[in-house]
C-alpha cells in the first residue's frame, strides 16, 4: 500500500462520488471502505474538476483500490490454476498491475498459452464480470485488512500491509537476537556481525545496548528462540525474518491472527510462520510481556517513519 496516502485517496474517491454519484463509484473501492465512501462526500467540484483529479490520482492509487492488493500474488496464482484460461483473463482485468506481472510470470506455460486476448476479456458483460469477481474474491475472505491500517493495540497488527509486516518481523528478529546475545561471549556475536550488512550489524549492536535492562526471563526465552532457528543459514535477511516470525509466534495466545496474516506473506514464509505458530501459540507464559514488547517496537518504528500505521 502507498504509505501515508490512504486518507488522501479516500478524499479523492469522495470527491468523485460527489460529482458522479455513490452508486457509480463506490463499487470500485475496497469493500471495507464502502461505509466511509457512503457516509462522506465533498461538494463544490464540477465534473470537469473531478476528471482532472481523477487523471492526476487514479494511476497512483489504482492498485490500492483492489480488494486483493494485500494478498501475496503467489496465493492468487494457486487459485487461478484451478480456473479456465477464459476466467483467468477476466480476473486479470481488475487485479493490481504488480500482481498481474507476477501472475503472468508464474502461471504454468500451458495456461498462459491459452489465455484470451485482452480485447476478448473486456468484451464480457459487466454483470458477468461482477459475478466472477465476487466468487473469486470470496476465496480470500479471511483477509480483513483492506484499507489503511489504524493499529491501536496488538489485535490490530494484522491490519498492517505486507511491506510493513515484513519490516516489523525483521525488526523483531534483530531485537530477539539482541536479547539472546546478552551476556554471551563477544566472539560468538562477532561471527554473526561479520555476516550481516553494515546497516543490520549496526542495528544489532545498538539494540544490544538498548535491551541490557530487559527482564531476565525474556532474555532467557529469547535464547530458547534462537536454539530453534537455523542461525547458520547464509542469507542473513532471511534469518532476521525467521527469528522475527518465531518471536512473534510467542506473543500469540491463540492462532486467530495467523489466518488474517498468512496470505499477505509469500507462501514459503507463511509455512515457516505456521510451524512456529504450531509450536508456540498458546503455550508461552510470557505472551503478554511479549505483546507489550511488540507494540513498543511498532510505535518506535512508526515514530521513525519506517512503518506507517
């Protein structure tokens, strides 16, 4: 999602509604924002002015308007493989452009060779298009975070968009490593630092100073987290993400949030996440303290402008 632009986009749509009518415009916005569009409107703009606004803003926000914009496209590919080429061609009409590129690159060749021409896909009647669209979007009905997130407490974290979720998980990975390496031989820490990028290494060193006064029970728990992760894997960024997923799993006293997050992640990442969820959700005695830690990190990231909530 385009950071910081959600309210502006809603204003743009509201202005268009004021000139073209709710019934014509509202159906093209995210379903979760329908109430916003129906209850709010702007006045004083002519249709010509609205068309100018549309030209200036629609291209930038077109992808954000799709209800499937936050679903990782790999999940969409899996579902499309069960559809006929003709239906796939129709579905591609309304998907975000970045998703379409990914899908066309990853669909099986036998399907791509049979996709209809673009002009044929656009010849489908609107009524049929709406039926196909509704049926397909229902396959992803567990995703409730369409629209700009307003994260007020831990239970709202699933509303973060995919990019922000990954940033949070990697930050938690650095934090978990920093806690795990407290009072550990400096030589062991140095080995990991030498494998990291300069930015990540500096972040870990600073974080180790920041967590020095953390409760001993959480520090001990962090060491157990590291024991479960293959810390010698070559890709350090993937290591940070996996450690963060494991740490986040320890915050959950039930699995509900996983179903709301999983399709925002690459399936390979989601499977790793599920493994840690099965292991830690509902059994970690420090889950409340860990939730507070996550919210503290989220607020700090937001304050630094690294995450928009």
